[in-house]
C-alpha cells in the first residue's frame, strides 16, 4: 500500500509548492558567535603553550633533530666487501670500462640489454654507490665516483671495443653514456666517440705499408728509367745498323 505522501503526489489535484531559498554569503569580518557547546570545545582545545617560531631560536636549536642522530653508524656488511673486491678486480683487469646513466625500464628490456652485451663479449653489471665507494676509494679510479650520484650501470670488456660499444648503445635508449675508461685513461662522451671513429691499428699498419711500398716503387721506377731508355736507344741503334749492313751487302756482291 502506498503511504499518504505517495497518494497525494499521484492524485490529480496535487499542485507542488515552490519555495524560494536565499543563499547568503558568510560574513567573514563579523562572524556569528558559535553556540554554547562549540564555544566550550574551542576553549578546551586551545594550546596551553605558544608555538615557537624557528627564526626566534638560535642556530644551534633550529634543527629539530639532535646532532647525535645526524651521524649514523653503518655496520660493515661482509657480502658488500666481497662485491667491492669483485668490482675492484674488474676495474683493474678490464681494458675498457663504460659508465652509463640507467633510465628506469621494464625487466624484460633489462634482460635483453644484458643479453646483447653478453653476446658482444662484454659484461653489464649494476653496483650500488656504497659498494663502489668501498671498492674505488684510494685507488686510481677514485675520480669516477662522482658519476655515481643516481642510477648508474657499468660495462666491462677485456678488449677495447669502443666502436662496437657505440654501435650497441644506439639501440638502447635506456642507457646514456657518461664516460669511458680505455687503457687506463678516462675519456668523456665526446672523446669516446672520437676514439671510436679512429681506424683500427691493423688497418693503419696496412695503409702505412702500402704508402711505403708505393714510394719504393716510385724510386725504383725513377732510378731504372734512364737505364731502360738507354737500352731502348741501343736496341734501336742496333736495329738500324743491322738494316744498313743488309743493304750494303747486295751492292758489294753486284760490284
């Protein structure tokens, strides 16, 4: 069964009443006083001690943390020592060390990157900043630590394959080359690109040998040119004298 209000609305003689509502702005300058219960709660919730402004305190008391907690004591991790020794050995034994900034990518792309470097005869490893600091401190590679401020990765190679490395990273936008160590010398990104554009030592030797052989051939040709010319002249002279002798013999026989 319908209630009374539903019956009234559904009846034919129902006429809705329109009531106008006025929305007034809140008086911010002179707000209305709260009721008694709210006024009591606000009075109870008032802070008893005033809030201290930081600029009124001396410099030694402005830091909210005490000075004892600022210096944290880090315990030595034996596994981190093993990783640091491994990283140090790789830096010393590798002929080429490339340092990259690593952008965040999916795990599948990360695995593909490691696979491509492995197939090219290189080793792609990611070390933490504390591990590298423990490994490279007080060594010849200590200047490299400034490059490991954010997410970084390292590529090690037993041979200096700079052109091959530059060709590989063209297909890897997630890696940004920062620097490269080739034969114990630290090179920037531009210097690494210039080093990779140089020709191979075997090709340079082959070019040098070809230039030397060309000079030798020219010298031999210049020295032997006069002898060949003299031989040619003697051959022509011998042929001309032989023809004159043949012509003189029948005239003498006829006489």
